[in-house]
């Protein structure tokens, strides 16, 4: 088995401001609790990925920090109101400060169906070919769920509306593997239902009243 070589940076907003379009998706569940469950299941899956040496969570939310640390992630504080891309850059700087040869990937925190094997396959694909950044678009194809940079190459994140096109325009190459659980980020109630059909991680599944269905 190959040694794990990737540090995965996962920024997370304060829960009260996170996932605003998802508010009310589970009417009997407090919004912050659902947002935290998405984070918990994402971090859990990343920690279980054989290609990942470290998960670095960037947040200034105490509940997120405690949950991520309990899952085995390294937690670092975010600068208030700095924004998503600033958080990715901050995490990437800390990751590369560990020394030469570090591979850094940025991952969104809303992937409750993520299977570790799919993440491993995408990260492996990111090491093939020339030393350029690679990205994985979300299920609709307009957003980005994963951005990976080889050693010595800045992560240079462009997350946000239309990020797939923005990453491509910045020189990053798309990865086109069939990774449905990696591509299934959750922003709306419809997204959550789609993730449930793939099999939710245990924390989100419990809130949704479904059995956990995410194999390795």
C-alpha cells in the first residue's frame, strides 16, 4: 500500500452562517446541527482515506473545532470574515510549511455521502501527468468540490459561484472520474435527498432518520 501523502484542507464557516440555502431541509432538526453533521461526516471520510496523511480544518467555530479534533483532524483558527478562498490559502500555507514534497488538496465541507475510496481515486488521478493543479467539479458541473496541487505548486483556490470555469481558466485541469459521492456536495434540500440516495454518513443519516449507508 502506498504511503499517504496528501494534506487535505477543509475550511468551515461558523455554523450560524453556513449552508443558508439548506435551512429548513430537515424541519425538526436545528440548522446548526445539520450543518455540523455534514462537516463531521466529511471529515470522517477524509480521515479514513488511505491517500490522506493529514486533515487540516480551518474554522473559528468552537463546535466545528471540537468535532473535527475529535475525528482526528488538525484544527487551525480562521481569520474572521476573510472568506472561503482565504481560508483555503491559509490552510495550504500551513500545510506546506511542514516541508518540501507536501501535496495539498482543498475540499469542501459538505460531502456527507463521501466514500474514502472515491477520494483516494481522485487524489491518485491528480498525481498523473504534468505538475499542474487538478480539480473535481460538483455534480452539476459548475462548482468545485476538490482542488489538488502537486508539491511546489500553489493551491490558488477560486471557489465560489462558477468555480469550475474559474479553476479551468486559472490553468487547473479537470479530473473526469466517475466519483458520485465526491461530486455530491449539499447546498439545498434536493442535494441532501440526492446524497441520501447515495448513502449518508452516520451523523447526517441519524438526523435524517435513515440508516447510515456509506461503505468504505
